[in-house]
C-alpha cells in the first residue's frame, strides 16, 4: 500500500496507521478513504495528495 | 466594551481591542479587533465563547454583572485562545460551570489551556441541549478554521453563533454591521487571511446555514450582523469558483531590473483591459496582498535571483500563497538573474498540485532589453487569452 503526502502541508498518510482520530482504521488504503476525508493537519482535500516518492 | 441585548435575554459582550496591531505575530490589524462573547439567560445561564486573555480581567468583571453571578454552561465554538483564553478564569469564578464543545474541542482545550477533562460536555453534530425556554443546537463545522470548530444555533431566537466564521478584525463603537461601510473590507480581509484556505469546507457550511431561519449572525470578531444576507452573500461570492479579470503581481527588486519589467508588464496588462495589481513586497501589508488573492485569476511573481535562488521575500510570498490556497488559476514568474541560478523552478516546486496552470515565465539575464520587453508583452497577451478562455474579460 502506498503512502500519500499532502502537497499543501507535507502530512503523510500512512495506510498502516490510518487516521483513527477521524474514524479511519489502520490498514485502510488511501484509495479507500471516504471522499470527504481531509488532511488531518491542514484540511486539504484528497485531491491535494500525491504518492510519496 | 459594548454590552447589548440582541434578543430577549440574549446579550452580546464585545471587548474592543482598539490598538492591537498584530495577530498571531503575523497578521496586521489596521483597524484593531474585538473579541465577542454572548450570554443567554434562560433557566440555565449560557456563555458562548469568552475573550482574549488580554481582556480577561475586564471581561470577568462585566460577566459577573451581566450574568447576575450565574453561569451554568460555557460553549466553546472554537478552541483558539482569543476566544477560549478566558475559559479558565470563567471556570474559576463560576466553579460549577461545564464546558460544551466537540470532542476535538475538548481535547484542544485540555492541551492548550489545561481545562480538566471532567469539565467537558462533548456534543455531537446536530445534538441539542435544553436550557429552559430554549434548546440550543450544535453543528459540527470543521475547518473554519481549525478541525474542532462548531457553530451554535438558537432556533427560538433565530440567532447563529459561529465564532470566527464571518468575523472581521474591526474595532468599532458600532455594535451592528448594518450601516457601517467599513465592515465589507474588514470581513474580506479576515476571510482572505484566515478562512480562504478552507473555501471548500465553507461551501458545505453555507449550504447548512442556508437551511436555517436566521435574524442575526453573531460572530466573535467585529460587528454583529443584523442583516445576515449581507455577509452570507459576500461569502458565497468569495468561496465560489468565479475569478476576476485581474493579475496580482507581488514583486521585489534589488537593483531595478525586476522593477522595470514589472512596470512595463503592468502597463501592458492595463492596455488589454486587465486589472493589474502590483505589490512591492517590501512595503506591502500582507493582508492587502491576501485580499487581492481572493478573486484574482492570475498571480505573477517578480523576483531577482540572489544566492542562486528567489529573493527570500519572494519565497515568503510564495509560501503564503501556497498556505492560503486562493482560487487562482494561472501563475507565472518574472525573473532577472546575473550569472545563473534556479529561481523559477524553486518557486514553482513550492506550489501545490491541483488546478493551477504555470504560464511561460519571463527570465532575463540582467537588465531587460527590447527582446525581453517583447517576452513580457507576450506574457500579457497569453494571460489575456487565458482570461478570455474563462469568459471573464
């Protein structure tokens, strides 16, 4: 599973960790995040993320 | 300080901070600001938000008088200290009071102000609390402008309390916004500096607000809106995807080359009917620059190359641009260099991915010559074509 980085603030979504504070279980791939999920650090939408190099 | 009854038993307590000139050690406040709290005296006595710590003592003394010595609940719509900062003092004065907020609000207030966990009543989105003659309803409205923000609605009073959303940094003796022609600009400045990054979140919140019957919009900075449509319509315009036939040109020039190019470029834009807005970064109020970015279709950054890259003040503006996330569609760079460097790439690499199209930059070795002025004119023409493509000319 790819890690994705927020191009606005640099937050990295790690699917192994998920985003439990916002209801995302560990093990959830980025592609399966709900459409209204946003960067937990800066609020940027999913389309502002790209695969981490 | 102004205390005014806005509906029966509903009071606004506005603490003016007339001479504050900087917020977050970042944002200029040419008109000062206010911290607004609200008090509803029902069977339960409810305080909505508090005041900046700069005003705590005066705020508590006023609150004791207006409340008659009874506070049961303190609603925290937003955990930032300019509104929450007097909560510890309120809890000390009114020891049985509980703090109503979201889960995330409780967590932040605990971390930022050391409010004990057992003081909180955590409300979910859409939850209501009965306070006597009224029920207060809470909506989770995250990212205006922190992740924990909520708004409080009193259906009986038709008043919406939404803390920072719709606020303005404007100290004034006028309690209400109606008839105060300084409010629009102050509210737009506030939007540009604080709310613009969260434009798409605000769109959703505006749809929610449209479904509520509202007589008064009660923000926590600036005058109270007794004509709610004024600010709702302004926000609908600002958060829309519509851009204007404008080019904002933040620039810095060390020895005059960039200055000469920007000067020529501005004239070429104006000749084409495009509203050009140059800002010499070294003397610009960044709030003014942020306001200009609310509507503009295009931003062109002018910078010399120094130490192999952009001038540091140009990097600062690029960083702000990235952080503020305006709806700008086109970006370009005007650059003068002496003997090399990687200025344009360093700037464009800082921009977020998404809807911004980078237009061919103008990169000049030294002082501009005739062929360089032609390139600047080409850029103006290219921008005109792009703007025509958006049907905004």
